[in-house]
């Protein structure tokens, strides 16, 4: 039995807490929002983020960061915008022996670091791993069969993560490419947001199939330039995560995109839906495309819709009327 602390009492954090508890571990969930912790302790569930999923009473919830003391694993499951703040806020209680895990998706603004890179920059002497893949919390919490990856530069770390969190309903594959896995998990949100726009415009299945296929092409091109392995993007953290996020109404990115396609302004759509990682990641990806000299036409057109007020219909036409080219070109 290991002591495990989950940072963040949102939907996926609670899912991982329940999974670890059922595997026989001593689990605590820490969140700095007193109201959220109080409501969970009162209701026995997170009625906002994961309604209907009952949390075992043995899982502790607290706002006291000292709960991390002695943890074998600390899992960060917070929005990308506050990852560095969350990592720094518990520094007094993390030792060099603690295995740190990122289970969030996104890129840090301005630095454009992946979430595990953010954590590693705060804890340069710790082993860091990633849990990522097609895993809506709403389904993981109900025990729907799900497969994800545990990725790390250290094989032993990836194995330890897999051993701690694998279950009969959560199958975890090992992966040695954390950067590629996180780039796939972050950038697929951009394509899912665009897929939602197409749904809001009532485009058809043909449109979404084209968007997803060319979307993973864009993601792979940039991901490889940033150090990821091309085969990673054909796996669970690439095309797998892309499929589930583009096609499900559990996806906040898709839901926000639908509103934008229905002529709701991007800013208002994001405010209505909540955390929409694709909105923030689109800006980062566009900047990275310039830095690495990678053509990312879908990302470019969505960027203009989100931040320059470009009409969505015109952006689709811009994509459809690009100069003819080969489907595959050398990266």
C-alpha cells in the first residue's frame, strides 16, 4: 500500500483517487478551494464536476497541504493555467523521493511548456510521469472500460504509475515519450474546438472526418519538431484522445466550439462552458508553429476565429480553397 495525494478535486482527480483507493492505497485529495472540499465532504460526491459518482468515505479531502507529507505519489490534476502555482504551493511537503505525476492537459502560457515540464522545472530532482489518453471523467467514474498511457523518461517510473492506478476498468499502457504524449493531449483540444464549430454550423460527418484526419497530421508535425516520436501520435494519447474529444458531448472544447459555430462570441462561449483548454492552447500552438516553422492551417484559421473575430464560414472556405498539395509530405 502506498500513500497517494491527488492535487485537485475535479472530476478526473476524483476518478484517480477512487481507482487508487480501490487498489488498496491510502488516498488523500487536496484542493485549496474550501467550498469545494466542504461540499464534497457534505455530499459524498462532486455534484458539479462528477455528479452521481459516490466517493468512498475512506478517501480524505482537505485544504491542508501538509497532507502530502510522506506521499509516494503526488498527482497534479489542475487546469494548465494554475499548474505552476499548484506545484509551488506544495513544495514544502514534497521530498526528492516523491514520484510526481501530471494528469492534466495543456501548455503553459508564454513558456509553452507541457505540464510535466512545468512540474519538472519546479522539482528538478524528482522523477516525473504522465497519465494521459482518451479518458472522460464522466465515464471513468462510472467504471466504463478505458485505456490510457503512463509516460515517463524513466521506465521504472512509468511501471510504478501503471501498477498504482491500473484496474479492471482502467488499462494503462507504458510509454517512453512523455513530451509526445502531452503534445498530443494538449493540441487535440484545438481540433476538438474546431470540430465543435463545424457541429454548430451543422456540417456533416465528412467535414469532421477531414478535420480530425488533417488535425492529427498537424499535431504530429509540430509534436515531432518539439521532440516527440511520430508513432506516439497514432496511439492513445494522439489519435485516441482526438477521437474521444472531437466526438463526445462530455468534451468542453467541443461544446464551446458548438456555441461559436452558432454565432456565440468565443469569449462568451468559453465563459459559459468553463475550462476550455483548446482556447488557451490555440494561441500557444500558433506561436509554436511560427517558432518551429510548421504549417498548421487548421490551428491558424481557428486562431483567427478565436482572437481576431474572423467569421467561421470564411475560415472554412480558406481551408477548402488552399493550394492543392500531396496528402503526405516529409516533416
